[in-house]
C-alpha cells in the first residue's frame, strides 16, 4: 500500500468537491462535468452524497466521501457510524481522517477500534476505506508506522494531506 498525496482528490482521475457552501445545482453541475471529463471518482462531503449519487447513477463514476474531516477527532463509534451511513447512502470510497492525537498519545486501542471498525463496516457494505493523514502533524517514521497499522487493519489505501485551510 502506497501513501498517496491529497491531490488524489483532485487528480487527473478524481474530482474533489470538498467545498463548503456548494448549492445542489452547483454540485450537480460539477458532477456532470466529472462525467463529461471521464473522471473515475467524485469526492463530496457526507451531506452531499445523495445528491451526487443521483447525478452520477449509471455514469461509471464512483462516489467518495470523507469521515471526520478535517480534524479526525471524533470518537471511533462516531466514525464507524458515519462510515456505515455514508456507505448506506451510496458512497463507494470512504476516506476516514486519522486521529493524530490518539496515535501520538499511544492510544493504540482507539486506533484499532477506529481503523478496523471503519474498514469492516465499509467492506461489509461493498465500499473501500482509505485513511487520510494530515502529515504535518506527524513525523515521516510515524507516517510509516500508521501505514503499516492501517494496512494490517484493512485500509485499502492511505491519502496524505499537507494540512487544511479555511
């Protein structure tokens, strides 16, 4: 499993629509543009899944969302429930934001519950689960440790981010 940069959401193959304040019409237009450009996936916030799914149905473009974005500080049970809800509403790719605080505190039990729980729920619903790591929060060695842990607990990939801004 490789660590992929955050531009994964806006790469030549994917289109990230992780923009606050997007109207339903604007979302639909951007989804149609992704289909026109033959993107492999569109990424939206969880509250936009159903609207995006309606536009993308039968298009061959997969639908992704983020969980606990951008900080990753939700309890494992919240992340697991949000992962299940996202899959139930039609997301086929789910990117769960890493809890850097738990990891840096050595709270491995929280990390295991979170990663395994989200991966198991996503896979049980036919979705893929990726882990989003805000790399400025951890060292290179810690990122590698997280990659090994996530891979062992069922994550389908790692997405790194260089930090978020408002």
